[in-house]
């Protein structure tokens, strides 16, 4: 098989040819149809996360070994299954749940593989979808996407799932409440797409790119704020008659956005931090106590949440976010575009 691999952090990806793996036991081999290019691929490629105050968290210290085939938003077609596999068969088109765990711990045994302390996530710790083939450790990680196009379905495995799981952590929200989405990139657009299934609350979308806000406007009837042109805190306070937002999901989550989010949170409010853009949030401890605030993180989502999300997408016939497909050769260039914030929706590669 031919894979495009990360061999040194921060350097161009390299083509590597290797023997196509033969699935054993519960393993399943799929031919890759489509693979989304995610913002976290950029962090893996760079080799670190910015923590604020010039501190960095290094990917290598988190157990990521090179060479690595990145790509964790993968749709593939089953070509071969190990002798222990019961359901998956040749020709099945499947979305892969990439947040694979050790398979043995209390998290893995309770639908929380994504919280496993010995993760084996595909495209992060194990080889992923920047390749023509991908080996999946168990058929349970394969999700039926019948009726969906591979290029539209692949990003539900990370962007869609992350958005959906973050939103669920803020529910329920009533019609007379306000929620704020910070960031109208891939994650933000995914959240907007699925949001109306979960709540009829008023929704405010904040970004600093008019193109992205325009894409948001095509998905639903949301109030948009360009934070380059106006103070998002003042504007949200004005829109909520001085009360603030009941729930905020921050898909950017840098110092500026998290500080703004904290300032526009109302009493009993929930703030969900998702983005990995780096930085630190400083807040007054008594405010958190007195306002009974919840500040929490959210990382990807569970396998059952991914199945729920795909059911919603199919039943409600949700529109796909804008997707552009490229050949896998373009991966380096696409990562550079992701870094510059030039992708609206999702870039998807095909082998
Ligand atoms: Zn585990
Ligand atoms: Zn991702």
C-alpha cells in the first residue's frame, strides 16, 4: 500500500510504500474512499500545542511515534476481514470511528474509548487514512453510512462528532435562552448543522471572517457577529438584554475567545472549551462560585454518539457542510491552508 507519512515534525509528508496488512482476529482492512483534513492534523504535523506564555505541549511526549500516517476522518470500503469478524463483509462502505482505546479498561468497556488512558486512535497513535488502505482493530468501530457520500460523511468521525458531543454537554436549552458558537470553521459549521435537532434556543455565531459567517448564514437563521468589527461581549449582552448567554461552545478556545466567552456567560451558564488554538484563560474564582458556572472541556465523542449523529444526519437529511475534495498529494498544501484559516468547511483527500 501507498501512504503519505509524517516522518519528521514540521517537515513535508513523505510517500512510503509498504506491504498491505492482512487482517487477523477481529481486524478489518478497508480501502480508503475519503479522508478529511482536520485542524488537529496540523497540530500533529507541527508537533506541539501552544499552551500560552510561550509554553508548549509536545506531541512526542504524548506517545505519538513517527513515522505516522495521519488522517482520522476516514470512510473506506471493506476488502478483507480477520477470522474473528462476524458482520463486516467485502464491499461494505463504512465510516471509521477512529478514537480507538485499549479495548480492556473501564472506559473502553463503557462506550468511552475516546477517554481511554492508553489510546490507540487511528491517524494519531496508529496509522490512519492518508493512505490507500487502513487497518481497523475491530468491526465495532465501523459505522454504516448507507445513503451518504464518502466525502460528506468522513468528517462526522471527528469534526461532526466533536461538535455534536460538545453541544450535548450544554443541553437542555429552552427556546427563551441564548447560546453562542465561537468559530464558524469546520467544527462550528457542523454544530450549526445539527443544532436544531437539539434545541430551539436563540443562536449567536461569532467569527472574524465574513466568508465563514456567510457560510453559517446558509445553514440556518443565526445572529452573526464579526468580532473584528464589533466587541462580541457588548453585542451578546445587548442581544440578551444584559443577561448574557446560557451556554457557549468555543471551537477556537484561544486567550481572546475564552476570555470573551467567560465575560458573556450568564448565571448558571455552561462554557464548553473545544478548540486547540492555545493560550490561557484567567478568571475570578468568586465569579465562578457566585454565578454557579460550569466551565468544562470536550474531546471528540463516544462511539454511540457517532452512531446517533449519523442516524440524525440520515433521518433529518441534514445538508453537508461545504466540502472540497483533493488528491492525497495535496495534503501538505492543505495543511498550510488550514494553518492560514483558508478552508471554508472541510478539505477531503482521496487516495
Ligand atoms: Zn481502554
Ligand atoms: Zn480531528
